[in-house]
C-alpha cells in the first residue's frame, strides 16, 4: 500500500488551488516566458504556463510552497497542457518530456522540504494530466460529424510520454483531470496502465471529470453515472469532479457520485462562477462555508480548489477539513 493510501484513511486530504491564477499574478510578458534559452524562438510563447517550469522555475516553486504553507497535502505539477498535442500550439512538441520531468522535480523538491519539517504529515505530488485541447468523441466541424481532430491511439502515445516523464520526475500519484471527454480519459488511463505494466510498478491514480453546465453532463454528453461506469474497470485512488462549476453548483453531482461508488471521492471546484470579465469573485470565506457543507454531508475524501482559488482559499478549506472525518462509503 502506498503512503497516500494510508493517509487518505486517516484524514481528509487537501489538494492545492489554481496554478494559473497564481502565475497570472506575476504578470509575465513574452520575454519572461522565453527566458534566455528561448530568446530567439521563432514563435510566440506567452501564455504557455507549463514552459515556466523551465524558464521561471522559482515562480512555480513559490506557488507550490504557498499552497503547502496554506495547508495542502497534495500539490499538482505545472503540466496541465504537457502533451505533444497541447504543446503543438507553441511548436514545442520536442520539449514535452523535459517539461513534465522538470515540473515534477520542482514539486517533489518542495514537497520533500515540507515533509522533512513534519514527518508525521507527508506531502504528496500529483502529476497533472489535462484533457488536451482536442476531443476524440466529437467532431470540431459541424459540417462533417464523422471527422475527428484526434484519435485514441494518438492520445495514448501522447499521454504515455507525459506519464513516463512525470513518474521519472518523482510524482507520488497521477491525476487525470478536467475530463470533458471520457474517451480522452480512457486513453490516458490506458497509457498509465501500459507504463505500470512495462515498469512493473504501481502508482495511485486520481480521476476528475468536469460537469460543464446545469445539464449535469460532461461535454461529450455523459451523465455522472455513465462517466463512473466508463472508467470503473481501472483501479483508482479516487474519482471526482473539478472545474466549470463552483462548489454550490457541483454539490448535487458529488452526491450522485457518492451514491454509486465505494471509491474515495475528490472535488476541486472553482471559486464560484466567472463574472462578465472572466474573473472569480468568491471569497475564501464564502468558499469555506460551502465546503463545510460538503464535509457535514460526508461527500469527499480529497478537497481542493480549481480556477480562481488561491492559497487564501486553500488555507480556510484546510482549516475546516481538520474538523471532519473522511467520507465513508454508504454503499452496502
């Protein structure tokens, strides 16, 4: 049994908040994203947050440190777009292994710092595996419904490279997150299982889907229950939801999930819904109150924040998480 599997039985584990929200505070410009190494790169790089693990590693490190100081047990690597598919937008496909390896290494260093200060409370690194910017289930062309911008095999190959680098960099677990298309997620999970078999290792896996709106479905049309069934053949540390919705809107879907699985459940909702300017206005205090309701109703084993959340949000979430025991399955 891995260390995190032991810890999740003892207490509610706290995941970090948004990496992007924190990096935006630095107001990095094109030259900051480039650094010295990519000074003469022929394509724009501004906006490629994953690249900052190479060109601005201290900034990424300080974000991880801020979340651990706020009370997080788990931080996610800065690798949300770290596949050849995601990096194709920036013509940086050749950099994918290094990006993931360095991001994992940075997070590992900070986690180890905090574990050394308090060995009774180990800190963990989750390799963040995002959904890519393409979908295997739907056509991007309304005039050609049979067309696919990516297929399962392409996704599997891309995910496998990312997974290998995240493991090599020192991740404790892998987080397949923000899933809007379960077929993409299945490709990621297939890649993970291949790597596990080839290396004869076991590594815990978190899976986190995204309910895109009040329809209660993923973007590719699955209900909570269908999403759960689609991935239930894989041994998982946890299943849950993140992004798209705030904590109050997400709650009914977490309840439905809990009614249908004995797995650990995770949630990292946004800080409310975005305003007209795309900003998130929900205060740490408001979010803490909503998360308290999650805990009172025995909904989660892992709790954190997504878009718009900061160390201030995570600090108050961690404080309230200490007051409650982890979710126990109600399935018989």
